C-alpha cells in the first residue's frame, strides 16, 4: 500500500470544489467525507450499507450513501468520473482508491511522488 496526495477539482450536481485527494493504492473504493459530499452533490442511498475496514486494526466504518462526481487535475481538461462512497468521519476530504485508478489507468510514481495519467486523452467510449 502506498499513498500520494495531489490537488483535484471535484464537480458534482450542486457545485465544484478543489480538494487535496489522497491516492491510496490500498483502498478498495474511492471515498469522500460527508461534509465535502454534501457541498457537491445529492447523496444517493446505497441499496445496502457497505462496511469498510480501516488502517486501525479492528476498526470499521459503514457507508450508507454515495455520490457521482467528475474530477479533474489542474494540468488537463480531461474528465475522470466515478462513484464515491460517503463516509461520515473520513480522515481526508477525498480518497481515490484502487478501483478508480484501475478504471482510468491512473498510476502512482513513488520515486517522483506523482500521480500519472494520460493528459491528452479526451475520448470517452461506450
């Protein structure tokens, strides 16, 4: 598991906000704090709650809501989009997890402490 932080711009149904995202290759899902989620989009109830283990042994958190947002890096107009699981007392405003990174071919460069992605790709395919 490895962590890198990078600023991103989040865009949801209620507005936009710049936050520092924690890119966490050890997190299964991408998560957002409830406070940040409330500012950006309407919370959609999950069909069933999801329980997540935390880095602290024996501690779990439960998610009952999710939001759909777009996010952008400052150096490209390329849009990334995903569902973010809403966690009440998340330690970060935003955690980008492995499923989002795999979906968008985002890689972490630990030598340079940077987040890598195709800055030129604009085509969305069905």
